[in-house]
C-alpha cells in the first residue's frame, strides 16, 4: 500500500467519522504504533471546521503523529492530487513492477484516478484508512490480524484501538460546536460593502491557464466547435470503446503529468511542473481541458492493438485513413486541422461515474458529432446533448462487435433526429462494402431536440436571450 488518505468532503463532513479517526489515532499512538514508512498519508478535510473541532478535542496531535496532519482543505487524493511519492519508493515500484494500491475515504476509485502507480484504490471510512496505514498492506485481515506490538510486546489488533460509540458521541457533543461553523462560513457569505463589489464584466487574461474566455458563442469557435457546420457525414472514429467507460476515461480530473499533452502545454505557457495541479482545477481553461480528452492512461481504445491482437492501454488513437498510431491529442489536433468530423463507438453504460461536463465538452471540441453506444449513463447523455453531440443507441442484439467495427470505417447518420426515432447508421468499410444499421435516437424529449438543433444548451440560451431582447 503506497497511499492512505482521509480525503474529500464525503466522509470528512461527518464529524462522527472524523472523531472516530482521531480517537483511533490517539489509541494507536498511545500503544506505540506507527504507520508503515512506505505509506504516504494525509488528511484533507472538506471543511475548515474539521480542524477547529479536532483541535478543540485535542485529537489533532495524535493524527499528526501518525502522519495524518492536515495538508489542505477540499479535493486532494480523491481527485488524483496526492502529490509525488518518495522517489526511491516510486523507482522500486517501477523496477519490481509492484502491485501498489491506495486506501482513501473519498468517493471515487476509477482506474488511473488516484495515482499513476496505484493499480487499485479501495474506499474506506476515515478510521479504517488509519488502520490500513498501520498495516501497510491490504493483504491483511483487518479484523483479526495483528497491526503491531506495544511497548510491552503485546499484540495490538483493530478491536483494541476502535473507539466505542459512546465515546465518539461524547466527543462530538462536547467539541463540535455551532460557533465553529459560524466562524468559518459566516465571513464567506457576508455581503460585501458597496466599494468592494466586483466590476460587472470580468477582465479576461489571455495568458491564464485556469480561466479563459469560453469559446462556445464565438463565430470562429475553438477546435472543432461550430467553426464549420455539423454534417453527420464522412465521420471517422476517434475511439472504439468497450463497456463501462467512465467520465474519468473521457476526461480525467487527476494530476497533470509532465509528459502528458496538457503538461507539455502548461510548460509551454511557462508554468513550472510543481504548479501543474490537476485537470479539474484547469477546467476553466478550455485549451488545457481539451488536452484532457481521452487522456486517461488506463484507456483501452480498441482501434490500437499490440502485435498479438490485445488492446494497447493508454491515451492513444489510430489516425485514419493512414492507420498511424499516435497519442490521442496529436490525433485530435490532426483531425481538427483537417476539419474531419468524428464519431465515438462504445459498449454499455457509456459515461458512467462523475457527471463531469468536460467529458462532453472535450469530445465536442475535438470534433465528435455523434456517440453510438449500447447504452448511456443518464446524466452524461444529457451533457452530450447540451454540447450538441448526438447520442445514438444500438438496438438490442447489435453491438460494435457484431458489426465488426474496427475504426477504419467512415460513418454517416441518416434520418431526422426526433424523440425515440429510428435513424440509420451508415458504415462504409475500407474494402468498399456498405452496411446500414438501425439505431435509436436518444434525444428523448422535444426540448432535447431543440437544444441539439441549436448546437447545444449555451447556443439555445443565447437564442432565447436574443429573441427576448428583440421582443422588448
């Protein structure tokens, strides 16, 4: 185990969970136990109030003693921002190909999200995170095995450290106070004086990599967005994907690595590597966030295969018609320069996980006009429509596999999009053969049709606003 983190608002907004962790840490420290030295530990509450009541209860020193000092507030490890590992430990993981894992109290553990060298991540309550840091491995019966020995040489198990419900409740009653919340949140929401109010228009800074004027209403557009008309014809496959593609595969939120497309862009913009931060924090800059599209290192694009036929893992694409394998962002750049409309083919439950809007924005800016899948996650389907991307669903019994789609084809969609309408996916194969496949239009309501036809929810909003202004 390389990471143990009490992180995110999910569990740290529950005082009982945090107090339980503090009491377990106190009991472990009193018995002379320590975290294993190869485990990187941290405490990052979602609220500054956590620090107040841990200090008031006298529990913060014990947490700090075990390596769970407060490193910040809000998203850290759960968002792929645990920070760097000890270089010697990281090198040993690489050299020995160790199966390293993380344990965290967050709410996300998708492939590749927590840390590039954590092959798996397991979710646990804050006190259990501390217990696993003491164990140093998940190949461990947390209820029965010995966590360590005390100064007298006696074995210590989890049951010897776990606080009672009565003790937790007593600490919460005595040390979690309304005034702590008022002290933190009162100033946040206090009205500003007249002279402190912001200007009505934001002064955009062209060199910012955190917030940049969005391109969605510009006539010229950025990337492939509305710079040329949507055609639904002559589309090339950007990716052919399997089942359970998450929004982390589509647009990860984790730390930006220096050898990634986004990392190279930020370096070009003059940012030092230690300030790269995460994809999520740069989502206000579309030029950074575009480079997150399909940037997950665990992506399995079925268009890219090893010599033995197995799917090659990574943020990779196969440029067509050349058949050249390259990094996903380079393929997107090439297609944008060619004004090449794109399509994504996928399996079941496309877009599951966090309802991240950039998972839809990124593919639209790349030039994706339609996504054809066996099924969609509900919110991601609406996000695609909100960006003007057409969601189409294979009929039961039809899949990318039954159709033999390998990504070398050219695609078109025929028919008028309407709620539940049957449209035709036209597949022009490399050998000249043509197939026509019935697909279901997943614009499920008349309002969704109107949003799609406008080019997306922002364009629809602009139309309504201008029509309203004209009527006045």
